[in-house]
C-alpha cells in the first residue's frame, strides 16, 4: 500500500466514516473511492475535497508533509451534522440542500442590507 492510500484509510477510520460516506461526500462511487485507499489510483481530482473533509493538507495526504493538522478541522458539531447529511437518501439530501440554500440566501441578503448607520451606537 502506498503512503497516499494508507493515509486516506487512516484518516477515514479516525473520522469513523465508511467508504460509502466518503464516496457520497465526493460524489463518486464507493468502488472508485476504494481504488484510492487500495492505491490503484491517486485521488488527483478529489484531493482538495478530501483534504477539506479530513482537515489536513493535500500535501499530507500525498506524503509530502508529515504535519497532520492544518488547524482547519471541522468542529465536532459540524462533523456530526455532516455525517447525518451523508446518511440521508438522495431525496432527503435534496430537501436539506433546498432549505440550506434558502437560509443562506436570506442571511446573505440580510447582511448585505445591514449598514453600520443602522446600528444603535449611541452611548
């Protein structure tokens, strides 16, 4: 097993995720992801997504860096929510996506409409 394959497996197991959950996150089949962990192919196109998912650098996954933590790890609450999302059916994911997009758009619009002069800054 090459270093990339070994690190992907170790990171996935440390995150307590199944190969299917990681594959779903990446938008690929479990068989395709298994090829990454077995060293058949390197995850060139999905490398940044994997690094983000596991909170490490792409260089760490490829074996170019020994430093595991980027300081950009997902907090435990968000990780639990991501795991729940990954376990949903496609219909469930679609519903969550629609709701998330709507809330995000509303909050973005709200923050764009807020002006410092709107705040009550008088003492």
